[in-house]
């Protein structure tokens, strides 16, 4: 009897082993359960991502899954910029922005419009008459009003917040001498905010810029916001882009910058977060308009990010989130500029064709150590 039992067990156990192996092959173990970012930070701020057409036309299935799982706010990377949505005087192209807005609505997300007034990605015709001469202040104001009413008006009540003006300041805190500034004058910001408010009184309106962590630029930003507020402009928040390097800005600079704008009674939005891990050829503080040839030294991680760098990136993200969490009362939203590493503009800027690793999800959509580093920062 005993022998029989033993023999049965010898037969049963190997058979179970085979079944287990088969089961493991047929039903691979569920991926390790990650909490959704939007749930981890639900009591702190919204978690956003900048989307490209692959996301909102739902061609990039993996990207769509990540966005739907982890994010509760979206910003379009490009399709609402003037050059794309209003390429010719009498032609608007709303096919892509319509899809973008519907994508967010179907998922109950906070939808951000980016951007109504910028010196980049704005066609030349906006500033010129038929002979190529600069238009008058009145004509440009009229064009600005028409553009804002048409674009912000179309999504009235559906786009919840607008980056009304993007990047009006120089690195030293003075006003950028853009065509907007030169033709309309320093009050172009005030005018743009009023038009946007009239077009959609329910939308929150923001001023958005990069490198406001530079003390001089931050001081210029604070002055600018004070002037807008003194003029009675309905500004709800400031966007700190946060296109960061591994060692810039410092935690202290980020902390001081958030505090400076929060002290003005504004909500702070981190609007374009990423961390560039590749070598730069410009110094922080310079306007990074460089285009240099790519050498292997400038593109060192084509085969993958070494573990030590991956860990350093995770540490960098953790320290940034510690600052954001410290200011959770002032911060409304933290938006990443892209979803997975392969999407990022930093693969092509400031040089074309590099392999960069600036975000939380790798090229195959897998969460990187930086993901757990920021969720651990919440504990
Ligand atoms: C700026 C703009 C964004 C985008 C990024 C880089 O920060 O505000 O719209 O163009 O640069 O992709």
C-alpha cells in the first residue's frame, strides 16, 4: 500500500510539474502590479502627459494603455499650436485637436490647451501684410482676437485650462523681443488673456515658460505676473516647464521658484517635465538654440542606459517629486512631456537622432526605476 502511494506520488508530482510549466507558458505571470500614478498622487496634484497623434488617433496601443492607466490630464504636444491649427489666414485644421479633446473627454481627463500665443511654430503670415511688411498693431490684435475666439471658442467648456502665452521672457528676465512684442507692444499678453477669457470664461488661464528657476528670469516672471494681476488680467496659474537636466535646476532653485509664484496667489503647474540624460553642448542658462552634428560621445547610450545611469535618473526624479510634494498645496498638476522614452522630443533636440531616456516608461512601455522612485517619494 505504502509502495503504491509512493509510486502514485512519483507519478503525480512530475505530472504536476509539467502542468505548472505548461500553465506558466500559456498564462504568463501577470505583470507586477503597479499602482496608477494618478492614484498615488490623487491627494496631491493631477498627473499629466503630453500626447502626439499616435496617442489620440489610438494607433499607438501601448501608449494609449499607459495614458489611460496612469494619467488624468493631457496636453497636446503640437496640434493646437498656431502653425498646425491655423496654417493659413482663412484655414483652420481641427481634425487632430478634435480627436485630442474627445480622447480626454472619453476618459474624464483634465484637458489642457497649448498654446495660444508663442514666438515659435507661428506662421510668418500672421505678422505680415500681402507685401511681406509688418502689419500694424490694430491688424495683429484683430488677428490674435480672431484666432483665440475661433480656437478657444470651439472648445469652450471642454478644454479646461489654456497656456495663453508661452515663453515671453528672455533668460535675463527682460521681455523677449518677439514679433508680438514688437508689433503690439508689451500689453500683448494682457490682450491675449482678455481675449481668452472672453472666448471661454470657464477656462483657467496660464502663463507658461522654461528656466524660470534662473534667479533673473524668475524675478522677471514675478514682475510680469504682478503687472498682469495689477491690470486685472484673469490669470489662474503659472506653468513651469521643467525641461530638466540631471544636475539642473538644483532642488533649492526649484523650491524657491515654486514658492515665489505660489506667493503671488497663483496655482503652479509643472507643465513639460522631462530629464535629459545626454550630454549638452550648451551651458544651462543659455537659450538652447543649437544644432550640432551628433558624435558617439554626444550619443553614448544607443544600446541602452547603463544601470548606474538608470539609478541616477531615478534619484533625480525622486528629488524633484520631493520638492513638488512639499508644495502640494500650490501645485495643481505635474505633466510629463511625452509618455515613453521613444516619444520624446529630446531624441531630436538639441541634436537630431540621439537615443535619450528622459521619461518614466522605456521604449517598450515598461516602467523604469524612476517610476518606483517617484511613487516611493509619496510614502
Ligand atoms: C517648449 C514648448 C513645447 C515644446 C517643447 C519641446 O517647451 O512649450 O510646446 O515645443 O518646447 O518639445
